[in-house]
C-alpha cells in the first residue's frame, strides 16, 4: 500500500507554493497527495460580523482553489482533499501520522512561518513523526531553485543515528536523478574534552579530519549499495554545521537535515542546525526525525 504525501494549506501564497511543490514531489515519487486545511469555528472578540456557515464555506473554498490549480497543472495526480476540524498544529500532526512526508509553507529569510503565520510551522516540525518539508514562496509558486542542482544532506553521528536522514536523501536524489552531496561538519573539541581514548581513536586515522571522513564513508556505505545509481559527493568541513550546509546548498534542489526526536510535548525545539537552515535556505528544506 502506497503511503500518502500530505500538504497543509491555508489560502496564503506560502501554502499554495507548498502545495505546488508537494504535487511535483508526489508525481515524481508516484504517490497520492492529500491536501488538508485546518478550520475550527471560533467566535472572535473583534467587533466584526461573523457567520459560521459563511466561514465554513470559505474553508471549503480554500481547498477547492488548491484542488483546481493542482488538477489543472498535474492531471495524472491522485489527489484528495479534506477540511480538518481542529487547530492547525494537532490537525497537521494527525494528518501526517502515517504519511510519507508532510509539506508546509515558509516565508522570506526571516522567521519561519510554515503552515500559518506564527510558530505553527516550527511546532509541527518539532513534533511530527514523519519528515517535514518547508517550502519557500515566490508569487504563490515554490521559490526558483536549479532543476539540475544537487540534493544536499547533513550527516552527523554514527551509522544508525543518521540512517533515516540518509535514506530520505538518497530516495530524493534517486527520484530526481540528481547527485547527492553529503556534508559532515566537525569542530575541534575544547581542551577539557580531550581524553586518552578519543585521542587514540583519532590517532588511528591520522588525525581528526581523516576520522571524520571515515565516519562519513561508513554511514554512506549501505545507502550507496542500495542506490548505486546516485552519484555521491563527500564533503567534510571543519566549522559550523549550519554554515557548511547553507554554503553547500546555495545551488541545491533540496536540503535534508536531521532532527533528534524529543520526549517533550509540542514545542519549538528543532535543533540549532535545522533552525539555521530553515531560516536561511532558499531551497526547500526537509527535516527528518531520528532517534
């Protein structure tokens, strides 16, 4: 049974761009697309005329507009749509429970906007169980990125820790027939962080940089075997992970990063690297949860 790709819309240009990107990705991966719009009747304190039925029709109109656009642009797309009677964050998290990925919109190079204005997007990214892709907008369409660009992925930790992130990145590169650039950034530990054991390990590889290169090669090995058609470029750099990824992804189609799964309730804890690239990357950013 095919898993579904889910996109959240709210009628804004950012969400329309996200829907268009999601439709392209669904066609590329031969997946069905489910468009959702969260709407809950809520009486506002402001002195304006409100009517529940009118507001409900507006919610339906948001979906109809998106359905019409996507059906016209992608006639072969398997498309469904639904108004969810819940607040945006729980609605999106529920819709994405068993999804292949969730797509939301983002705005500009400042604060992350996501599904609606405010912190909704960041909360969803922090709590979702599936990968979440944040797409920037340009006049209601995804921001222009090079069609021949690479897929860039940030790799950290060991083989098991980065497995889900690398799987998503290799799948994305294979679907696009694009090269994959795997980036591993490292920093010199503080003096008090050195230990005889860690220095012995580094010495076996001829220093810290060769050790980091070997760790990257080891993490990539099983995915190279599974996706031999994907050309992989290894990139090891000393410095900030966020800076290294943003530089590497300046001409990329897609940037993929990981997010450690936390036990806390919905919040804004997405990690410093994910936070940096979500704020500043021009290309879509996929945030993949991992243990």
